[in-house]
């Protein structure tokens, strides 16, 4: 009996896709990895014509099901690179699948940089802007505010191109993948710059007492609080001209802090805490004192981002900045009342108000509180209780991180929510780009 050899397409069908956080897995009906814009257009049009739902995926760094693709999964890993540079405007055009960690190298020959970054750079540029990825800094918006133009593939395979003057750009720049498949992104860049970093382990009470001055007086300020301790790890980054002499971390020191301590040792501590929760407070106290005590200066991407290999689950809420102290105090009270042993620190960051319709910072200066759990631990009880605190303080959930809200609840929190739904009805009436997560947060 002759055994039939499966075709390449058959081999790529029914493969399981999982996100980085291992919170989502799906077996798509079909997987394709287009190598060009025309091929991407043909695949979208063909799937839509066959009544198949379509989702594009980047690096899979969202914890929610926003990239879940039961129908056609479009892997954009082959669509990476720089398409063009407008040096007069300081703008660059990138293919949608370009990973954030590749962008600094692409911009360096032109003396340009992205204005701000988060602390992880494994995401694709399209995925990062579509989910509301952000860094920190009271005067700086999230990554979607850097978008000066977009090209989206529509259900019929046609292209919708928007520039900075288009009234639809504030909707499309952060659109959850609901308005089309992003094919190209134009970013508004700035001249390359150096960041001077000061990292400290400090008493939490002192950080909270001086919080307003530090947030407003520092270009990029954030802190991490280790539950079961009275200490915070603070990070203060100051922007300097790109010509300023750098003082980078020595390779060994960076490896010890970011690979050995922050990843290898921390992973072992998380695993130990899962098996024996009673050890968590002592481990956290040790970690809170070890992290910090670094002063260095380097090109911005090397300071903004760090390598993270410990797998976790995360929930993050954006709050009106002036409510951060009250929300943080309520979170501390919540943890004191319960017997949870939380090994991951709580992360607190800031962003400026922006005009992106579905941005957590739409129309208001924003502070963020992010909570995490090791991926082998069940986060439901902890996250559920923290979510109640965040909602009581005007919180809006990060679209790429775990939360429990649906369209009815979200409509009350986003002033342009109905406008976005109307635009979605116009651009994707057949819901080609929908999936179970979007059905929940935007409605069917």
C-alpha cells in the first residue's frame, strides 16, 4: 500500500498555536505565513470569500485571546523589515511583523529612535500598537501614539491607507485587530538619544511620600513593590542627547543582574514558592534588597528594555493618575487581608493622556498597576480581587492582558467606544476579523 505524502498545506493545518504566557491555545483550520503584501491580500480575500474568520499573529505576547485564530491564522513573521524612511519628517515605514527588538538596529543608520518603549521588546510592531503596549513617563504616550500612518488589509483584500491627518487614524492605530490586518506601520521617531538610568532599592513609604515630585520631575519613572515587604525597586531614566558619552553596564554586571538574578534565580524562586508558599515572603525581602544600586547611561533601547525569560501571567489596569495612591493603598490592604503568597512584584508606571479611541490613556493622564503570577500558579482569585479594586478607581484594562470585562462594561469606560463599534460595522460588517475574545469585548 502506497502511503500518500501530505502536502505542505496539509502539514500546516491543525497545528496547535500557543501564546507565550500559555493562557491561550488553538488549532486553526489553516495556517499561512505570507511573504509579501499581495500574498497577504490574496489570503485574506480568499478566506473571507469562503466564510472563514481571519486573525493575524505576531509574537504571541498577549495574555488574552486577542490573537486566537480558530479559522485562518496568518503568521506575519515573514513580513519584517524597513520599507522607507522620511528623514525630513523623522518617520519610518515598517512591515507589520517587524519585532520591536529589531527596530533600533534598523533606525540607527538614520540617527533615529522610537520615543518610548516598554520593558519587553519581543512583540511585533503591529501587535504592540494594536493592544496598547506602553512604557512609562508622565509626558509620553503609549506606542500607539507613535503611529503616524497605517495600511490595513480589508475583508475583500483591498488596502485602507491612513496617514497622520486622517480622522480615522486614532481609531485604527489601536484597534485590537478588529478593523483589518495591519500590513504596514509608519512611526513618528525622534533623534536617537541616551538614557541615564538610576536604579535603587528604597523604603516604599519614602517612594510613596515623594511620588508626585518623582513622577513629574523624571522623564521615565517607575517602581516595583515586592508584596510582603516594605521596599520598592525604583527606576529613574533621564533623557540626554545622543552625543553624550555613554557609560554602559559592563557585560558581566548586566549578565549577573538581568540573566542570573532576574531570570535564572528568580525562576527558581518562583518554582520554590509554588511548592512551598511559606518561603515567598523571605525570598521577596531578599530580592527587594538585591535589585537596584545601578547607575549607567546607554542608548535608549538598551535601557528601556530587558530580557525576560520567566514565564508568567499578567493583569494590568490604567487608572486616572491622581487616583493611583488610593488604588495602591487599597491593593496593599487587599493583600494584607488574604493569605496569598505573591512572588512577583507589583509594577507601577505612568503615561500621558492621548487621543487613541481605545487607549487606556484616552483623554486622561494615566497611572498603571500591573500584577503577575508565575505561570504554574492559578491567578484567578488574586486577579479577580485586584480587578475589583481597579474598577472601583476608574480602571481600564490593558487589552493584551488578562481581565474579566465584556462589551457592556467596557462601553462605560471608553468615551469613543460606540464610535469604534460603528466604524467596525462599516469596515468589517461580516466580522471576518473577529474571534471569541473580540466577541466578548466588542460584541458580536
